[in-house]
C-alpha cells in the first residue's frame, strides 16, 4: 500500500506546484524540502549556497530526510539534486511511490529563463544551457530509479497532478495515520 509520494526530477520540472496540487487532491500533508530548509534557516537557497556552500545545503537535505522518514499520508518534494546523495532514496523507499517528473533540457532552460533566474544557484553561471545539459545527464540514471515516469514538457501542472491521482486511485493508497 502506498503511504506517501516522493516527487523527484530536475529543476523546473514542476515538482513544487504538482506536489501542492497533489496534496490538496489527496488531503495529504506536503513537505517541500527547499521551502522547509529556507524557512528553518531563514535564508534563500541561493544565500545558503553562497554563505556555506553546496555541501552544507546537502547536509541540510539529508538531515531533513531523516526527520520525515516516518511520515505517512504525505507528498514529499525534495530539490532536484537530492537524488545524488547516496542512501536517501533507499531511506524513503518503503511504502513510497517515487514519481519522476521528466523534462527535456530545452524546457528547463525556457522555464528557468522565464521564472527561475536568481533562484537556482546551480544554473546561475554564464552558460546555464551547458549546466542543465551536464547536470541532467549525470542525474538521469538516478531519476530512473523512480517507480513511475511522467513527461511534463508542454503540460500544465494540473494535468500532471490529475494523472498521478488517477494512478494512485488505481494502485490503492493508505493515506495519513
Ligand atoms: C537543486 C535544485 C533546487 C534546490 C537547489 C539545488 C539541484 O530545487 O534544491 O537549488 O541540485 O538540482 P528545485 O529542483 O526545486 O529547483
């Protein structure tokens, strides 16, 4: 029985929006990792990277993962690089459905140019296209560990959330305890 959903995928794949819609539809809790970390640290992600470095941010992600490990009836939305840390996927694997929101590099670039500038330190360099290509290539094998893959290019978050909800209703969900 599925007791929680973990949305994984690259930056700008729509994880946060889809996660919020999904939690609403299911009446489940929502834990958006980036938002939680920003609230706790009282800093934007970009400032955490700037002041303490990426390794420190990864430690905060790992710590949060340990803290939510026992939660059920919840949609978990880690950041795009969360999958790169060994052991975290395995920690949440029991009774979770991992859903990969897949995006093409061009879609990431377009969405990032429109919406995400300044907010994503790993794409803030001179050549975001190259950064997207390289990071995506390195991470794709990790995202492939998901139970379900959903292509999100040219699709509304609402539509993606509907698809996941239908799938869950078919599979059977346990919900909050
Ligand atoms: C990151 C993705 C970001 C955020 C941080 C690092 C990554 O989250 O956690 O900037 O390594 O891919 P989103 O995937 O929500 O943009």
